């Protein structure tokens, strides 16, 4: 059984979309999406520097566009389940047919702008903790006033909070933690710091008419499959200020009998976690179009 997943913010790197725009029709598709959301996706995906694409209002629609563009290059795919990490949930919602590509991009553009505004209120950030036991790490973070914003499994938890709290974490790591790695994000996402963005996103979501998922959609909230489009949208809104439980998503993949996992562009982060947390599951990250042939072979072998 094939799972198709989409990465979250921080996966972007300067120029990562450049090779994808050589594919037939890709540049035109990206141009149409750019017009629809008022953002030059081709510029940010090919020419902009790391600081420019770190901007939340840019990074979020850019990542969703990259995921949709790379997935479309695979051709017809019927995965057994889809999921996305954080903003990748918008990509997954489009995979599942809950929203069309343009609607997903318009909504995520509003999400990015609202979260950028929320992030500007207080200087905040995020850092990944590598290693350590969850039962030790989480209480330690809470003691420092930090939120375990992403519980990713495979010995990785992402802490979020103020820059002062993150500095305190660097000086006082939880027992068993090997490293604390600052992330390329501009705020403490999936925490109470993002509460102002929830209301803005809810107003935008109220204007939508989502369809029910055509394939199994696994939610970051609790790792459960969601049956209705209305519930998918409700969870997309609420997840802005609540932790991502990717560990529970992977538990669901395992329970469903996943045998292969493909991560759309810019792939690498989620396949890395899956290699540690899902032994025996074949993984493939779409980094450039050179990965498409191997991905199609995996699809032929494992998709329904």
C-alpha cells in the first residue's frame, strides 16, 4: 500500500524548483497559480535567496505549489493514503480532492500571511531536538516554557517558543538529546503564538465548499483518517495553533499496512523520519525530476 506525503515549512532551499520548470507545461501551471494568489512562485522557487523564501508568507504557498507540481508529474496515482506535515496538509487536501489545486493555494496563501502577521507580534522560532526519550523531552520543554510543536517520532521533537526560551534550551538540553538544530522558519508555529492567525484562516475557510476525500486523508491532529471535507478544513484551521503529531500519522500508516512512501518535492525530511520509524517500508523522496522514474516504478508496484 502506497502513502503519498508532503513536507512542511523548512524543507525549501534556494533554487529547488528550477529543474521542475523544464517539464512540459510546468512553467505555465506555476504562472497560472502565481496569478491566482498574487505571488511570483517561479521567482521564489528559482531565483530568491534563503532569507526571501524563509518568509512564512512566501514559504507556505511555495511548498504547496512544489508538492502539487511534482505530484502532477507522476501521472495518475491512487495512493492508499495521503498526509502532509504542517503546511503539507494543504497539499494532501488537494491530493485527496478536498480542494482543487487553486483553492488549496489561495487558502494557504492566506494562512501564510496570517501566520507571518502573528509571528511579527513576538520574536519566536523553532528548533529540532534529535535523540532523547519523549517522556523525558516533553516535560523538559514545558519546564522551559516551550511547546513540543511537532512530535515527529523516530527520536525527533520540534520545540517552539520565544528566542529567549530557545536559547535556554540550547544551554540546557534534555537528557539523551544529541543536538538542538534551529529550523528555517520565522515563528513558533503550532503554538498559542499563532492564535491570531486562526480567526483569519477560519473566515477564509468559511467561503469554501470542500468535497469529501476521494482517498484516505490522515490528519496531523491525532493521526486519524478523516472522512468529510468539512472536517478536513476544520482541522486545517485548528492545526495552525496546535501541535503536529506526525508520530501518530506514521502509526496509522503502519496499521494500514503501508509498504511504500513517496514524499513530494522538496522531499527528504519525511522520508528520513520514515526510514527510522517504519522499517521495511520502501521510501522515495522527489527532489528533482530525475527521481520520477524510480517513483513511477514504486507506484506500479505498491499503489492500488
